[in-house]
C-alpha cells in the first residue's frame, strides 16, 4: 500500500524548509557544497511531486 498524500505533502514541506535553511548559509553560486545540497533536495522534492 502506498503512502497517503498527506505524508508526501509533509515531506515536500520539510524539504522546502531545508532548502531555505541551506540558502541562508551562503551564496549557492560560490559554494559548491551548498549548491550540491540544494540540488539534491530539489531532486527529492521532484520525486515526491511525481507520485501516482
């Protein structure tokens, strides 16, 4: 049985908040680690929005 949509929605909100916290740490265009962390979280966000 798949997870309910609420679980996916909460995870999306958590990931969005994490991306905001990463951005507060510095400039993504000058820090490769911050850029990679943001990109990874955006990939997670995308995978949770493509749920059937």
